[in-house]
């Protein structure tokens, strides 16, 4: 095992194994089969890469993602590991060259697609090769129920018949029991050692928001928390993808559409830009993302409700693979609930399948509407118990207020009943609000008892009530009569007054504060930002020159560690996480040079928080306080508050901030001291004693300059 650890340190630049990596590697080296279930970002590939290096021969990696092979091989070669791939993008000559390398035992890892792996030609080649192991990546593709199903995967069981001595490792990030079971069955892995990792992704902040105008809310989220970050926005339809992408572009972001309706070159081009450039947003249908191995996706936003928790988990799992803070944001509204309910009813699948789809949709809706911890619910869905609420999701941070909606729900339900269970939600709300529309009058619905009884609540609040009643199963939305709402048997006790009902309160604004990006950026202190930016530019230029994504060169986390530790020499640099021998060799000198060129700003190298330092930095650049407040979207008194902290630490002086002459300052100090002697300090007393000549901000700054 010392050998494995040495390789991890030497080649990959990490000091220790994470989670169960070590046990998995040991088991494979012993020659035993392994099945690994690990969330994305858990470090799956090291589990087979290291044994492939240690065991004699070549590790054959079967992966469905041809587009990704080049990056995977580049990344390995960057760590000094001999890797290659064989696929249809190569010329006959290139393929022949790889074959020869394989026969000469010059490759540690070879990537192939499943359709090639099982051809007679390739199997024959394998017979002539020394094989160290077979790694079957994205093993859930074997499952007929999943949306990533690949027929070729079902033939992979033959590998075991043909090469019974060679250990196999199957890996997936899909968690549900049924898929797990199918993988075992189809790939003949009943005897394999199983490693099931927790599916928690602690660095992802889950946030699910309700309401209308999704697009504006999306913008508030992206602009507020991810102004410079790469992310994925998922939409339901191609049309929505195109319009959302152009809308984001008009807002000044580099947003690229991706869906099956675009031609192949454009899709490939957009995917490449997303991988290779920084700050790109991909707007896509769910066709996008499988195997997108980009570690620094900082957010995944859903403009519509995913069909089930598996999809939601898988799609949001593309955020934050590097372990740094990331956001999963979902907007949903009444129409989502109705559309998905109808799709579940409409599908012409058999009853069994329909029930399954329906059940999964219920669970997804439950996740959206509930008021307890989101993460507990998600993990619970994957049969994992989390004892305490996570403290890192919207419901934990801002527990949603609930209210007794019994009376309002009765109104909503009886309005459906009184109007004959024939109308959609907008009509029903108009009746409740007593709108004298022609159609309502024609139908005589201005005469029903529910006409105009709902004016105490707003249109948006009624939308929220109807959505929750549908989600909770009190109301059925009928696909056959164009979305008319009907009463479900479940609503009887509520209508009869035998049951009361608590609902989430409708909230106008996003309840969640800025969380992530500000935080993810803040893992680099303000004082270190010039160096961090210089390192990013260096990496970007290099990536362009070499034609690889920036993260293949160095991860964000590595750049942050460099800023934090500012190594002085090669030996210190080697201790930085993510810098192995080869990278040290290639980039060490350049990075040391950049560190020397960007010495730390001593004034900002303090114990104050990042937000305070951000203000100090702008103030020292000579920007006026009102301008700082505007730029940072803070109140002026918050800016003064930050500057008071800076005054107390002797980073700036009170005179610099308040621009008063010395005699005025002395005046204030005198009054403050007097007031303190009298009866304990009160700024209000000082303010009044000075007859309002100086505002509170000024007084606070002077006070901050006094030694306690
Ligand atoms: Zn939580």
C-alpha cells in the first residue's frame, strides 16, 4: 500500500486517500472484482488508475464518453502517466500506433468505448496483451430503466468469461437500489466486493424556490452569486433553451445553447468552449452533461422541475466536483406541477411503469414542498440516514414560514366544485378574486358562493395554494380536459372540516441570502486576489497554448492553496495539494515567479473578514464612500461600519474617513469621553450633546479611533 500512496503523492500530488479509495485499490490489486457506488466528485477514477499502474500490464477503461477521452488522457499524461485511447475520432494510422504501444506494453491505461470493446477485432488484440484490469465506468448504462441505457453495455459480462483471471471494477454515481441490482445482475458482479459511498455532497447548497417569473429570479441568482462563474442552466424544451441563452447573452454573460436540435459541430463547439474557457454558462436540455468532467462548475440551475429525485441528484451533482462550494438552484411553479402530472398520466407505458413514474414524481414534489432539511430528504430517498438537519440548504438556513391554510384551502377546493370541475387554475383564481370577466358572467359564475370570497389574498398567493394542493394530492389536474382541476377523494376530510392544513407561506423575494460564490471566492482572501488572478491568467494562457481545459493544468483548489501558503521554494511547493512531481517540474518555477511578483498587501493581511477587506481595498484606491456602497450593493452605514473596523485596526485613520479638521475631532472625542464618565457610554447621548452637528457614521468613526 505504501506503493499506492507514493503514486498518489508523486503522480497526483495528494497526501492521503479519501473515503474508501484505499480499500478499493487494495481489493483490486489483490485481483478481486469490485463494484463502486460513489457520488460524482468522490474521486472514482483514482480507484482504478492506481491499481492499473501498479499491476502488470494495461488497464482497459470502458467508457461511453468518447468526447471525454481526450481530456482524460491529457490529464493523465499531465501527471506523467502513460495513457491512450482508441476511438472513431482517430485516423487509421493513429489507431495503429496505439495498438502497437499496447502490444509493446507501453500504456498503463487505455480508454475505449463499449461498442469497440466487444468487437472480435479488439478482443483478439486483448488476447495478445497483458491486461491489468477492466474498469467499467458509468456502469448504470447497463440499466434498461435509466435514461443513459446503452445496449453495448449488456455485452460486457462476456469480458469475465473471456478473461476470468482479470479483476473488474464497475463504477457509477447513480444511487438507487434498482440500478445497483441491475448492474450486479447484468455484469455478473454478484461476487464482487461492494463499496457504497455516502451520497452526500456536502459542498452543494440546495435551494428550491417557488413562484412566477423564473427568468428574472434566475438572473438574480446568477448575477448575485455567480457573476463570473461557470454553470449549467437546465430547461425543459429546446425553445426555452434558445431563448434563455440569448436572454443571458443580452444580459452580458457568455451563455451557449446545447440541445439535440443543434447540429453536431455546434454542439461539440459549445461543449468544448464550456470546458476550455472560464465563466461560460451552458443552457441545455437534460441531454447535456453526462460525463462532463468539469470540476469547477459552480452552479447548476433548473428552470423546470426534474422528473424525479434521481435526475435532480444526478444533474445537480455536476456542480462542485472539485469539492469547493457550489449551488444547486431550482425554480418551479404551478405549471411545472401540472405539466409533469399530465405527462405521467399520458405516457403510453404499461401500468407498472406508470406507477413507478408517478411514485417518483410524488417524491420530487415532496422534496420541493416540504419545510424540513432538503439534504435529509434526498439522502433518505437513497436509503441513507442523516441524523441531523444539514444546516446547508435553504430550509435549514431560512426555515420557511408556514400558516394555517385550512380556510383558504377550503375556498380553493369549493371553488373547483362550484364551477363544475371544468376549469383551469387562472379561471378559478379570477372567480375567487371576483373578477367580472365576460366568460365568468356568461357561465353565471359571478353567482356562485365562492365568487369574490378570496380577495384577502393575492393572485400569487392563490397560485401558491393551488400548486401545493396539487402537489399534496388534494387536486387532480386532468390532462384530457385541458388541465381542468378536479377534486381528489383525499380532500373530503378537509372540506368537511375534519382536517386542518398547514402550507408554506408564499414569499415574494428569495429567502436565501447569497451563499456560495461569494464564499467560494472568499476562500481566496482579498489580500491574495491579485496573485490568484495572476495564477488564473497564467493557467488560461497555458491551457490555450496546449489546447487542454484549464483544470487539466491546475485545479482552482490548487491555486487557492498556493495563495494561502505562498510557498518559497520547490520543496514547499511540492506540499501543495494537486502538485505532483511532473507538475512541479513543469510549472514550479513559473509559479514561484508569480508569487514573487505579487507580494501580499500587508494592510489587507489582517484578521478582518473578507467583506470588510473588500471595502478597505476600494477605500484605499480612493473610491468615495457612496460609490463603494453602490458598487458593493451595501448601505452607506455598512460601509462606515467596515471602515470603523479598519480604523480600530490602524489600517486607515478616522481623519481619512470623515474629513474633519482636528478641532472638530477633538470636540467629538471630548464629548464621548465625558459621556462615558457620566453614565456608561451611549452614542445617542453624544449625538444629542453635540446638537446633531455630526451624524452617527462620523461619530462611530471617531469612536473607533479611540483606544478602549
Ligand atoms: Zn438542510
